[in-house]
C-alpha cells in the first residue's frame, strides 16, 4: 500500500533523487476531476446545479464534494504505458518515486496502490496541489533531494523551471518553447496525443450516419422526385446526423467505465483517452448547435421530432439502456422517429404499413444488438451497463427472430393490400422482395449465432457485400413494378 504525505508534513529524510509524477493526462490519459463530474451526473443527472454551486465555492470545495460522492475503479483507467516504463526505469536507477496530483487524495491513493510503483503519493485535500503549490510541497518534503518532475500541462512549467529539468507527456508546443527559451533540458516521454480528423470522426461515429438515411424513406416510397423536397430531406439528414453524433458523444462520456470494461469499446476515443472529456464537451456543443441551425432551416414539425429524438435518446443513455426489454423498445422507437422526422420535413404522410414494418424490423435489430453483446458472457454474468445476463441470449434471439419475421409478414400484407395499386403498375412483382428480405433476416441471425457479427450489426450490414447485392436486386424489382 502506497503511503500518503500530508502537505504540511515534515521533510523526508533519505532519498537523494526523486521522480515526481503527475496523474492527470500523464500517468493516466484522462483527468480525474472531469471523470468524477460525469460519474456523479450519470447517477444524478438532475444534480448539475450541485456541481455548479460547488465550483462557485472553489475548486478545492468541488474536489472534496465529488470525492465524497464518487468511487473510482483504478483498474479500468487508461494508463500511459510509456510513462509506466519511464517510472520503472527510474526505480531501477535508484529514484524515489512519488505520485503528486491536483486530483483529490481519495482518487490518487487507489491509483497509486493499483500501479504499485510509487513510494508515496500526494493529493489535494484542503489545498489545491497544482502549479507553484505543488512545487513548494515537493521542495518542503524533499529539501535535500534532486527532484525531477514528469508532467503535461502549462501549469507544470513552474515546476520544470524550479527543478531545472523537464520530463514531458504530450506537452503543448508553447510549453516546450517556453522551456527551451529558459534553457531547461527537456525529455519528451510521449508526444503521440494529437487531435486529428480521424479521431474526431471516430468520436462522432460518422459510420452510423447511414441510419439517418431513414429520413429519406417517406420521399423515396412516395416516388417524389421534386428538387425542393430532396433539398429539404438532405438538410434533415445532416441535422439528424449531427444530433445523433451529439448523443453518441454524451453516451460515451457517461459510459466510460462500461466501455473500458469491454474488449472493443475500450478503444473508443474517450474511453481510451485519445480525446479528453473537456474536448468531448466542446465537440458536443458544436455539433448540437449545427444540428439546431439546420433544423431551423426546415420547419417546426421537424424540429419537434428532433427534440423528441434527443430527449428519448438522452433518457435512454442515462437510464433506460440499463432496463431490460424497455431498452430494445426505445431503440426501435428511435429508428421510427427518424422516418417520422422525414415525413415532417417534406410534408409527405407516412402510411401505417411503413410504421408497422419499421417497428418490427428495428425491434429485431435492437434485439440482435443486445444478443451479440451478451452472447460471449457466462450464463449468470451481467453485461456491463445493461440489464441482461448471458443466459438472456436465448430469449433475445427468440424475440429478435420473431419480430424480424413479423416485419416480413407486414411486408406481405402490404403487397396484398389495395395501397400498392396507387404507386405500382405491376404490384405482383413486389412479392419477389419478400424472399430477399427473408434471406437477409435469416443470414444476419445465423451469422450472429456463429459469432461472426461484432457489437454493431448496422456496421456489419454496411460492410457486407451481400447487403448491396440484395439492395440492388430489390431496386430492380421496384423499378419494374413501378
């Protein structure tokens, strides 16, 4: 167990050389204060004002407030392997290693214990251990030692200059320039964290935007080709895509621990630390503003659908995704809202047939998503952040297959109705679509049962060549049926 040093404790005798290591964005690729805020709000989303009021009383008060309300799991945090290697090297060379952080001591301690490479740790309690306060603390504790500091931010410049040497982790160019102008020797431990379009696109989950083509469905099924309607529909697609991305960002920020416990989701930008939480908040604000601006260019009806989708998705993210059965219904409903939004944008009425078909189809896809997530779990093992255990895969498969086949039934009933006579000259040809749909439904469920589909069935569908072959065949059938 790592020992703690109080800020006002007496100096330490013994070590002649000390390596002091920062925590936030140095040892770990995230910031514990930001993590604590989202952990607190996930359980109490209505308590945002509690956080604001605590901050108004000062950062120390906020840190104490969050420390009393939040418990962290140090095993799931994204550690910087290069920093860990540097610490091991320092210990081999006789350095006394101390973890010193502006984060609250109750967060620093379990992390230090988990890593097991620190002789002591120092964290914030009554005094914010940052910048010059951190410098003074280290000098008072180790007055005779040669101290070297490993950190990341501009607030650490005073320490690097005070100790006469710098070990940096993803420090800014301006920080490096400031050190070099002061003739401070700089060792760059890590310089790989760079903000780029690939990481931003990944955080927006741009590949998921294909789902938002559903807003075009009313236009396509009505065989409406007017340019003004297509312009409005494309604006609706862009607006819905930005809205969906804003929800994905919030979902990832509130779901950090669950994602880090997952073998694939742990690589997501926020879970892995490739993007910081503060960057995520800024990105969320930007895409939300863009979504609203595009929605205002359309009409009030579309904006209403967009707000309903946002509220439903936010409720799902914060609570309902953890409730079995209801989460699947919510997912299916949010797909259908996209279709309704397309209807509001263009003024084209959506038929009951389409609503029924989409509800059953997307309920089946939602069940498939959950089936894939739990299929690798043990019988009684609970899925992280979800309301299912491993044994539920059989029930999920039954529900998903049944709902998918119900969608096929709705399709068959539609082909046999008088509604098709208004849009198709040869409606009997439409029956050829039914075996194509049955094949697709059967194929995805068989592949899922064999473990060939990952956690994102939609992404699998987009990548699958058979999807485009089936879509092309269906398009040919519709062309000759019109």
